[in-house]
C-alpha cells in the first residue's frame, strides 16, 4: 500500500500540487457518531468528554481556536498578548458579540465579565464538582486557593452558601483569583503563578469558556447545572434546532452569529447516531451520510476488490488527537460491584505481571481493526500524544520519551512486543504471585457495549491476542457487556480489570496527560475515575506511583526553560512506562470514504476545536484516492 500511496503522491506532484476543490460543495452536512458516543451534558463547563465537547464547541465561542495547521487563531478574542514574558496574558474581545437562544433571539451582550463568571463556576466546588479544575488551578494565581475555599464553605455551611458566590466586583472570587475584566474595554487579563508561554493554548478549552451572569440569574445555579439545548444560551456559529437522544441532532447556522461574514458554515449539520460504523457505511452508500470511517471487514472487502465502486475512493484519514492506552484498574470488584477482586488486585499490583502484559502483547491484529491496510501506522509507544508539545528546535516531545526508554527515534524499526522479555516477566510474576496466594489463570474482565457487534468482534480479536501471546494458563480476557452506560454499570462499581481509552490534550503541554495519572491527587482524572491506584495498598505499587508523581511534580515546577521542562517530563513519563503503570496502545489512523477535504478542517492535537464545522472544503461526490493525496500534498506545501 505504501507503494500505491507513493505513486499517488507522485501523481499529485505532476498535477502541480493543486488541491481538488469541487465546483459544487455541500451546503448541508450529514455526519454521524456511534451510539456509545452520545452527548451526556449540554453544560460546557461541566464536561470533560469529547462526545459532549465535539458538539458544544460549535455552540459557544471561546477566546481562541485553531486553524487547519493547528496554529492558534483569534476567535472571541481578536488579539492577545503578554507584556512580561508570559506571567500575565491579556485577551481583547471582538465588538458586537451577543448571546442568543436556540431560535436566534437576543438574550444579552457577550461581556468580558462573562469569562470571570465562567471561571468562578469552574473553580466553585459546589457548582462544578471539580470538573476542569486542574488546569486553571495550577496555572492561574489564586485559583486553587479559591477552589479549596469553596470546598470548605460547602462542607461547613452547605451547598447554598457556595452556590451564592459570584464573580462580581468585591466578591471573594475577585479578591482571590488572578483574573481582571473590563467590560468597557472588552479585556480579560489573567495573572498566572509563573511565566507560562503555553497558556494561550488553554484559551481554546472549555475551562476558560464564558458564562453569562444574566443567564445564571434567569435559571439559577441548579438550572444551569441541568441546562439543555432548549434553554441554553448560544454565542457560536450554530444553534441546536432538533435533538432526540440516541437518534440525531441538527445544528443550524445561526442567523445572527457575530462572525458570520468571515466564517464559512453549513446551512445545517445533522449528526446521526448509529449502532456501528458498519451501519454508517450502509447509510453512506444510500447517500444519507457524507463520510464514513471503515471498519476492518468493510475496508478489506473494498481494498481487495478493484471492481468495487469505492475502491478508488479509499482515503487514509489524518490521525486524531487521541493517544489510546490500556488502563489498568488497581482496586477492582467482582461482578457484584461490591466484593473486592483480590486475585486481580494482587496480580496487577505486581510489576512483573504488568511488564509481562507490556512486552507480551502483539497488538498488530488489534490495530488492524482500525487500519487493516497499514496497521503499524496506529502503533503507540508513549502516553502523551504526538504533536502536543515541541522543543525549541522543533523536536516532538515524544521523541524525548522514546530516547529515555532507550528506543530509536525511528519507531518503524521498533516493536514493543518482545516475547523473550515477556516470558521472563511471566515466570517471575507466577513465582511471586503464587507466594501471595494468587491463582492462575488470572481473569481480566473487559467490558463493551452490548449493542455493538463491531466491539464484540474487536474484543474477540483482543482475547485471542492475550491467549496466543501470554497463554490461557496465565491470563484469560473475559468479555462482558453493559446495556447503556459504561460509567454507571461498569466504571463506578469497578467491575472492569482494564479499559482501553483515548486521552486528548486540552492544551499544549505534557502535564495535561501525565497529570491525569498522578498518585493521591484529587484532580487526577484517570487515577480517581478509572485506575483507583490510590486504593491499592501494595507498597511496591505505591512506591512506583510515588516515584512517577514526584518526578511529574518536579517537572511541572520548571517554567523558565521549556526545553528543560519537557526533558524532565520525559523522564517522568519514561518512569511511568518503565513501571508499566499504563500500557500505550494505539492511535486512530482509519481509512474512510469522504466528501470532506480533511486538510481544511480545524486540526489540533490538543483542545476541543477539531469538530468545529467551519471553513471546510467539501465536494458533492466522494474524493478519489488521488484527489485526497493531492490535497495532502497541497497542504504540506503551504
């Protein structure tokens, strides 16, 4: 396939590296999500889930966004600057921005103080349950102190006392937190804990999104907690005009969007919820969707049959921003959700056992479920995603991690799978764990949606990998299903041994990844919501986590030399991987059929802007493989 792509790229060069723009473009877009990725909340400040933010980023404008190359780009703020090397950052708002309801009716002006109200909401423990706190708390002066103040206030005087807090002049928030707003000048100035040159990248994310105090006055704190598409206030390029859970959403071009003259939009964007990509493929064939990612079976069928009408339209998609890992659960319960699974909890706390998984799984067939033509392009060796942070010489931060792990920069020459190492660690684990009363094989409980046949097929492949690579005498991957909610049915009762999850950076710094895994940290998302590493009392496991955590905290404290900061983070990340506390798994590099030029979409390996349906180049017919390659070549030449 690489030879084919090389020929295609050569053709693109002969064609003058011109992108293939159709004379006829789509006026409305029909897209999809699988049912497992249904939106769970319309509250943009409360969510940390891509399934929510992929929609919400189209409904409300943040200070900055990204262009199709990932560069920061003005949005609600027309300009931004720092006059002191990054200790303070000022954002100047555009004029004439307004809040409106789903029907486009005026509600209020967008004010600089709306950003103070939004930040107060995020930092108020009682209002937002610690969601999205970690970034502002560690960056903005006084933010963490205010968070702790609200937490204690709620505990001592009750939720209503914390609910009553505002960001207004003379408030405790205004006294404590490093944000100054001027509604007359339209300026927002953040004072940080130190010089942080990457702080503007945070302005693309929802922790720094606006919230109208007038709206809170209208619906109340509990009303905003439960806000819906029907009563929320909008300021972005689209409003929601139709929504049926697990069916579809319709986003409609707002008639009074402040930036309408400069932003290309679709008349409507219809997001259909489908059982699987196999179903989406049938909808694409029927003309009901404008793009589709291809599952392994469909891709193989089209690729191997040159007479297939879509054979010449196969396009390898750009990598998504998500770095996928196998997350280990360190304090698991049995199927009843109450009784501790002592056998698993003892096994996973053992480093030799974890390393036998780390080196012992040849994931090629699993990767082929995403990319059957070129599965190795999906390999992942680091926890932090590629393209998130770069050294001053342009080197990707992940290269430093690979170096710390003793790996060649050229990852094509490396495969983590090492059966000899795995066998050694397996023997060591059996000896050490048998002495602790662990019985073999160790059951690894893995959960998938019962509604997805594709997930079931992928789980079968994964179970076979565990059996073939490690032996069913050692471990057995047991697949079970949940009905509708992974969180309530599996994650909260701690029924799973492992999760395979992707994490995308919220801003351009490795702390956004590593900070999710630190030990005894209430703001570490994965440590608290998934791994429960704080609840396993094995001293060796605690020591490994503490070592990684101490190194991460030390790296985070370096703010005056970004190269030194990244070098220290790389050592911390290598420590985490060397202890196999998590196991890097994959990237999403799928093949698709599409009427969208992916190279015109917002593209960023951090933040929440990539699903903004603005300024896309499209075609009324699917792009051919050659046209897509020409688009890629034109993009690379920009």
